[in-house]
């Protein structure tokens, strides 16, 4: 671990690190020069492929492979840099933008050269006002210095970067949602195919990459693919920015090789759990990835290992620590509120399902919970997230995953919470209960006996007794 | 030729068709339920109702590989080797799940909803849904509002399929509707003070799979299932859109678009949609009249017809001059019978084309294959829709008849000039149409241009008031027959209403006057085959055998039936008693 030398964050502590002078003084734009003057775009794509750089935005898709999906005979390509970092507790992209904007620009230059894109859009999150200003200043500096514009480094390659600030929607971090938003439309993700590489922004081939992914590219060019692969764990190479927040003493953003464990992050970098408490759970990389229980804190945080715990993936590597005094129900409540608020409203399962979660959580929190609510929520979460393809984008999976994880890992605690938080007047009304139990409306509130053959009780929609009797 | 496998059975699709899984399955009698997909609009796949399991068969090894996730049928092309599974437990449970979700915030006010009976939610709940509901929370109730003076939007019933939004973006390209807010609170809305008032706006009501968008004109007037559906042709302009006239208790309640890719695609204009009102008008001629003592007096039908017939015959025998005005609102058959009747009375008789109302200019909505659309639009066939300035259905057809009988088309103005200088001994004027045509002094002057005047019309006009005989005829809804639209396509419209009291359909009136063997009633098809044998412009009809072609008959030139052009309606609009379109 001692041998690890931070590269992405190397300028963070330097005074005035946003200025071109400081960046150049520390060897900046040499990688871009090397790439543009000595390498061909195809060689660059091959280099990134060889480095096995995987997208840092959440899904971990190999970047070089993504670039090679672009049609060979394309006339115009767009690069979209995804800075719509809205996953709760994630702030590594903000650091990269605010503290080292020229590293970002250099990454964009090389990546655009590799993908032959002469226009790049940096889509910034609405709330990143400071980062947007820093980037705009840096872009102006770079253009004045000849790093942007026409014929960069005499290579005949032209590039313009435009900074676009979003309008405050989580969904615009999804690549096709981002493209729609960039086009000036409502941020509703598109169906795929056609994939953005074939038909993206303004119906042109488009590459959408995360900020951190592109920031890795200059260092790969500078030091080679072998250096990159010497860091991290198998199939998850390279340095990664981890952010640690929640119930820890020090909330930080640190650069570490992929594959550190949550416990290492808490103990070595975040100064331990606050108030001397213990960690009960942790979010591995943004809440949409699920929850780790206390005994899974030693699982390496990389693209592969983390999946074995039942989490969706590494996500943005934004670790949120939850101490042992916090009810998991509160975490879920916040999570459900977030996803109900951020669901774009396009696909039926997500639009209705996320709100259903939220309303149920609200009732449970208020004291009207029933134990069967947990069953219903688990079934809903399975329906929403377990079969891929239920919705257009991954938001529904993200909304379902923390619930699925909590149900398997913290079920006794959730049940105990419901038992100990009971308020008679917050329960569903008798009529609602009757509908739930399938009592015929004509029998409700009457002295007539219930039907001798009771209607089926709550079942998963998947086991619709009318459609598939007996199952 | 493409072979696709649906639920284990191999089917062959003809060459040159681009179908998605929904269409392909429907062709072979397998239903894939859907809400948001529409063949004329972009695929957005947001209702998720049509999800199926898809795979492909390796042509060499015959091995079938399934995609691990479910895929919406609307975005799955039916290609050679495509494997589709629509009846697995996974697919069924998914459909049940979507139904459960869709009904969470839906008010279930079917008893007072106009869509009931032709509602996608109702039909699919019955087929794919479940009787119990696990949702015990407060519902989200989005507000009810008006999107225009004519259209009401019940947001609480909306399922966010966005068909209406896409229609305004892609077909009319006027962009009135959009989605506002997010998640469960997302709603369809207009911009402030920009109502949904384009000339085709009413189509969003037809498009809406549930009762969210409703026409205020029809609101709470009739239950859908009480209405008889009559296939007809709109007579409001010379485009000749195919429509369904909904009739109950002797009244038309609304008109809806009927699919015809050669004419109107899936749409009709709002003007045409509201043109049914003229058939219900209280001012329509209530009886036939004879002029007695300087005043029109109500006369029994037989006496009115008898008077007209004997007087015209007498004038013809005495060698008097006879003229007739053939209205462009008459069907081809009526025009033919009238022309041959008048020419039979006197070879010298003059036939003129009735007044052709023209309002404004043609207005064309030309959707683009890609502009304004999203995703893969190669399945979409964009077809322009024209609202024509010529506000009559059959000028083209009447002119063809006139040219046959006298070699030229005499416009009404020429006839009026001639009548003013040398009055005719007998003048036979036909009317019809949605508004009274022969109103005002300029028309009453025609009275002086004829010694004997017969007016056959549906409206009590100024000119009719001066006529010797007023023959009360049929509105567009009361008669069956063919019209030739502006592009020369012969289309058949069936009668939606019985004749009013005291009136006869024009065809019967003319058959009685002409003393055809057997008299009336008379079948329009018989007259059509007779005229096809005589009038060369209608020669194309001679080859007609069996039922009248669904999409009409082009009179000039021939057309090959395009593959895949089978009748389309959303399953919830399927004929009564059928929940599915699949056979």
C-alpha cells in the first residue's frame, strides 16, 4: 500500500492548482502532446483497451470497448462528459473538477482525439456552480494557450469543449437521459438500441464517459497500460477516488488502488466511526448499489468482489457509513424518498413502484407498519429489480436494490422496528385492509359471513392466481 | 422471406415488411398487450406492458439462444430467426405486475368514464390483471383539467403512455402537449394560454388508451357499447377520411377516425369530427312540399314525387328546355341516376355542377420519418394528412359523370347566367351538404330562370321556399353510396341513420322519378355496377368482385395491395365482444 502513488489527486494539495501555470509546471499537457503528436487514434483506443480501464461512473463498463463501438465510417462524433454526479454522498467528481480542471481538460483532449470527436460537452450537475465556473475559466485558459481550438499541437486535430449545467435531476446522470437533457429536452432516458455510440446526441455517434474515467486517460498515456494494470485487483485495475461520508469522524475523498475494503477506508482514512460507535452497515458506492452489513466490511471494494455480497456493484465508490444507533428503517426511508422524488416518471414500474415504496416507508415510520408490508416490499423490489429489462434505465434497479439488500441482511431489525413503533391511528383503514385481503366490497362492514372460499391473500403479482392457478 | 418462431410455432413473414414483434404476433393470432406503442408514432417503450422474451435461432445449428432479460415487443424487430415467447410464466407475471402498478393511482371510476367499454385498462385488467390489490396507501391524485375548449384531460386516469404528446410532436408538429413534473406526479399539460387547438387535436382522444383525454362534445352523452358503429366516409372536405359513425336512438353521437393508409392514416380533422352535428340538426327539412297558392304546402311523399315526375315528363314531351344542378354532395350513384334521368327526359338538357364550397387553403400536416422523433424510426411510415379547402366530398366524382354525359363540366355560374337570359322550362336543383347552400337573393333569382323548379335538398333554403316541388332528401348519414375523393379514390360510405320522416334517400327519389323497374328502394351497388359499365371513368369498378375494398378503389391507375396493410385498430377499439385483435 505504501508504494501507491496518487496520480488523480496529485495536484489537489498544490496551491493554485486550478491555474494552467501550476498544471503545466507539474508536467501538465505532456501526455496530450504525446498522444496527439506521436500516436494515432486507433493506437490510443488500443492502449485504453489494453489498460482495461473500466468506467468509473457506476456500471464499470470497459472504456476502450465502449469507444470501439463507434461506427467506423462516422463523419462526426460527440463526446459527452458525464459530470451529473448526483448519487447521494458522492463527491469525487466535484473534487476533480474544482481542484484540477486542467487534468480534466487533458483527459478530454486525449479521449476526443482517440474517438475523433471534435466537440465535447461537459455536462455538469446543476448544483456544481463553483465547479462550472472553475471549468469555464480553465477552458478559456487552455484555449488561449492553444490546447483547445484549431490544430492542437500541430496535429490537425480540432476540439471545442462546452460546459453545460443540468437542471437538477438525478436521472440526467443516465447517459441517454443526459443526452436528451443536453439536447434541450426533458431528461427521459431513451430506449436502446440505438446505443449512443451509434446514435446519440443530436443523432450523431456519441461517447458518454464519466469525469473520473477520462481523468485516468492522461496517466495511462503517460505511464502506459502496464503501470495502470499494476494497480488494483484482477479485472479492476487502476486508482480510484473513494469518498467516505456518513457516521465517520472525517469525511474525505481519497485516491486508492481499487480493491480496498470498507474497513480500511473507515479506519485508515476516515478516522473511524464517530462517537466511538460501531458501524452497523455501509453503502458501498452510492445508495443505489445496496447495503453492506457489518460483517461484509472486509470485502474489497472493486468491480467484481462487491457483487458477491448481493450489492449491485461498485457504483461511484461513495462509501456511506451507518452507525449502530441508526435504524436501518431510517436509511431506507431516506432512500425511498430520494428515488420516488428522482424517478423520471417514464416507465410504469419505476414511476409507481418507487412511490409505493416511499408511501409504505412513510407509514411504517409514522407507526402504521404491518409485518406483511415487508413481504410486499420485498416482492416489489424483486419485481422492480431482479429481472433486468423491467425498465428503460437502471434507476428502478437502484431503487430496488437497497430494499432487497436490507430485507435479506436486516430483516429481524426491520421487523423489530415495526413492532416497537406502533400507532393505532396510522394504520391502513379497515377498508384498505379489506381490499388488501381481497374481501368482496359488498361484504365489507356487513354482518354477512365471509365467503366460504376466501379470495387469495396477498401474493406476488408474479403469482397471480387467476393467471396461473396453483402456483 | 423471414421465419419467426412465436411460442414454439414457426411462422413465415412475407418479404419486404418491417414489423415489430407486436405486429408480427398479431398477424398470426397471438396477442401481445401494449399501451404506449402506436404504429404512426415513435417507439418509447415506457408502458412496459409488451415485454416478452426474445431470442434468436442460429440458422446453421438451429440452436435457440434467448436474451437473459425481457424486452419490449414494440422495439423488437421481427427478423428472420427471431424467437418470441409471449406466454411464459415470467411474461404473464410481468404483465400482472404492470397492471397492478397502473391501477395504483387509477380512480376506477369506470361507471362514469366515457372510455369504459373501449378502454385498454379495462380489457387488459380483465385479461392480465388480478382482482386483489396490495396497495393500502394514499393515492396520488393528479388534477383534472382542460387542455382546450374541446378536450378535457383527466390526469387521475392517465397512465403516462405519452401517445398524445408524441402525436403533437410528430404528426401535427405543433408541440402543444408535454410532460411536466417527475415520477408519480408527472402529468401531461399544455403551456399556459397555449391550448391544444390544432386542427387535428381531437385525435388525441382517439389515441388515448384510457379515459384521460376526452372530447367534451361527447362527454357523458352515450355509453360506447350502446352505439352502433357504422363505417363511413367523412363528407366535410374532399380528402374523404374514413370514419366510424357512432349511432344510437336515431342520432349520431360522434365520429371517429378509421384507418386508411391511402387517405387519412389514423386521423381525422376536428372539423370533420364535428361535422356529424349537421345530421342531427333540428332544422333539416321535415317533409316534402308542393307549391299551392303561392305558398309551399306540406305534401305526402308520393304526391310530391308524382307531381315532379309528371310535370317534368310533360315539359319534356312538349320539348321544353330542362336543366339540372348536380350537387357535389351527391354520391356517384345519385349523380349518375340524376344525370341519366334528366338526359333521358331530353337529350338537350343541361347538367351543371352544383356550388363547390371552398374555404381557405389546403392545409397539410406532413410528419417526417425522423424529424422530431426519437429512437429507431425505421418502422414508422410517415403519411401526410391534408385538410382540403374544397369542403365537399364528391366534386371529382360528379365531374366524371358530367363529362361522360355532356362532354364538359358546366359550372353553376354559367347556368345561372343562361337562366337569367333565357329561362328554362324546368330546373332540377339538388343540394345536401353540411350547411344550406342556396341561401340569399342571388339564389332566389334562379326562380325566375325556371318555369318549373324542383329542389331536392335537406335544408329549407331561400331557394327551396320558392320551388314548385321540394323533395326532402338524405343527409350524408342517411344515405349509402360512393364518393370520389380529391385524389380519385372511390370510397364507399354506409348509411348510419335511417331516413328521416317525410324524406327519402336521394337514390330512391331518383329511382322513383326515373320510373326504374321496381322503383325504390334501390341498392347503391346495383347502380354502381350499372354506371361502371357505362361511364369509362369508372371502368376500374368493373373488376370489382365481392366486398368493396377496405381502403377504397383508385379509379385512375391501379395499385398493388401493399403487404401488411391489414386493418388496424388498438385492441380496445376492436369490435364489440372481442377483447383481442388477434384472431
